[in-house]
């Protein structure tokens, strides 16, 4: 005999109890992770666009040096080439470097918060059941050594390998442009100007005035480039060593926060 029961009388398991605060913190963790990912994507876009623009401008400058130019236009070509290598290309390199460092700082800032969240979650009984996987990605990124039992100075390989290599690329491109402009300055010994179709060399006094003006601009550009890079680089390095402490609502060293848990 078959026992028939109405559909509404079937016993269904009660939904598991949820913690709204915990659910909100998980959503916040995912949102911050998405922000970190967006910063990473932005850094890759900056590098790609910079290399494309830098390559086009640098090759254009080299072509202008190796192409025979009519006497009526020699001055214009030389002047523009000199400005290209001495100001335009270094300026674009500086802007790209600072933008890249800004995104790296943003990524390290979110990393400091996420590490604090992971340490806080793993140090409390908020993940159920206890055997469930717990968030550890940012903590792993900071603590993962190059090899087993590597000293602490070799840790945080994402900064040591990725950041330093990219910063070296930007610095090399910047110095290559500056060195090219210095070479052209000593190679030509003067700017050959011809804006009105009349071939005319700049006189010695005017050349020296223009020369020292370009030298001053290069010095300011190099000094500003190095200063801003050092400031932003120091911020990136500092954030890489810190984690957000949810108890004190402050940034503290990751080692001290881990030890307190």
C-alpha cells in the first residue's frame, strides 16, 4: 500500500543560521580583493601602453638622426629631436612611473587590510566548521620565501622580484633618454635652427644660454623623478610590512599581529 502525503506536508530541513555581520565582512573581503585585482590590471596596462609609446618615440628619434634631411629643415629636426630625448620622453617615463607606483601603493594598501582580515579570521572561531578552508592568500604572498627555510630578508618575493624588475625597467628607459640627449648636446655643440627657410647657426652666447636652460630643466626633471620615486617606493615598502589590526584599528607590523594571535 502506498502512503500518499500532500506536498506541503513534506518535512524540509531548516536553513542554516547565518551571521549577518560575518556575511558582511566576507562581502567586504571580496570587494577589497576585487579592488586589488583592478590595481594589478591597471599596472599591467600602464606598462604595456608605456612600452608602446616609448618605443614609437624612441624609434622616431633614431630615424630622425639617421635620415638625410634637407638643409632648410636641419635646424627644426635637430631641435625637435633634442627636445624629444631631453624632455618629452623622460617626462612621459616619469609620468608612467609615478602612475605605476601609485597603483602599486593602492595594491599594497589593500593587501595590508586583507592580511589583517585573514589573521583576524584565522585567529578566531568565526569560520564554521573548523575544518573549512580559511583565507590565506595575502598572508601567503607576504610570507612565501624563494626556497624552503629562506631568511626573512628574502621573503615577500612579489615585491622583490616583480616590483624591483619593473622599477628597473622604468629607470633604464628614463636614463637612456637622458643619456641620449646629453650625447646629442655634445655631438652637435649647438642647435641648428631654421624656422624661416634661412640657414642660420645660433650665436655662441645664445647657444650657451639655451644649453644651460636645457641642463637646468634636465636637472629638475631628474631630481623630481628620483624624489617622487623614493617617496612612493618607501610607502610601498612600508605597507608591504604592515597589516591592519581590527582590535586597535591601526596598521601594525605583520609579525607582531601574528604573534598576538
